[in-house]
C-alpha cells in the first residue's frame, strides 16, 4: 500500500563541485591556459528506493560509495541535484553527532539546545533530563561544565543520549556505535533493539558487517554511487566481500 512507505527515492542524483585550483592566482592561470577549473563529482546516481515503515535497513559499501550522502538526503540536511526524495515521519539523525552543540555552553544547556533542534519540547526535556544524563554515563559535575572541556567520548555519548530521547519515527545511524567503551556500545545496541520492537524505521550505516548481518534483514549495497544490490543481508554482504576480494587481488 502507498501509506506503508516511510522513505522514497525516485531517480535521485547528487553531485558536488570539485575545484582544481586552490588560489585565485591558480584560477586565473587556468582560465588563460584553458585548463579545467571545476568538475562535478557524482556521489549518487539514479537511486530508486522505497523503505517501508518499521523496516531496519543496512547500508554498506566502501568509503566514497555514497552511504553518508544517502543519509544526509533522508535527514533533509542536503537536497538532491535531480530526482525526488520523500520522507514521512519524525527523523532523528544519529549522524555528525553533536553538530548542534555549542562548545561554550554546559552539558545541561546543550541538552536543551540540541533537544529543541531535534524537535523536543522544553517540558519533555525537563522530564527526561535525568534519564538523558544517566544514559550518557557522564558524572553530574560535568553536566554543568562547558562541553569544550569534555573528552571526545563524553561529547559523543551526550550527543547520542540526547538524540535517542527524541522519540523518532525514523532513526538514521551512521557509525555512531563506535561511541564509548564496550559497555556503552552494548547499551546503545540494546536501545536500537528497543526501537526495532517499537517499529521505528531504522537506516543503519556501518562498516561492521557482522553487526549489519545481525541487526538488518534487508541491506543496500552501494558501489560508486549506485545501488549494486538491495535485498537479503547475506547476499548483499557476500557480494560486497566478493567485490573487495576482486579489488584487492
């Protein structure tokens, strides 16, 4: 049924400009010598996808295959060069964690700032404040300290904790399960399983093929900005590994 989908890509292309000259002098020299000054790099090429509500979908591929670009289009922090991306549902993007954090503000202030950016009401954040802090495992003394003094692990744990309390309908995950120690990673995975049971739509990007296989039934394998395979996890991972072996041999 038409109502069952959460994310739809229809003939989507995304490209970025690549400038060959780094200085104004080099640019003018290139103009006089008729050298190429700019070209377009295709990050995604003719992507056609439909992801159902409640699906957990893995996305795999080598660096530069287009995985993060795909997530940014779904998160609507970037627009396609051509084609159409449609999204139905409240999004929580666990990508570029802490992008909305202000280094001069305390952990507490950033919880409220980032929470509002993610669409949470102040009343809800007041109610959930202690739970957010407890999940992050950051000592209460540090919560009142500017986040510029946090370690990278503390910073990422707090950002992750805020994001997962945003009550998402669509969850975008990009390699964030490397946050923190093994104990915290297990807690993150348990939370993800909880979201799965609640039928949250999850798009899961990871280089950990074992984790993708365990967590996702459907996997999209991207290669060179195109969908090389979209289907069962074992088949997608098998094709990806086969391609890696060919490339490395």
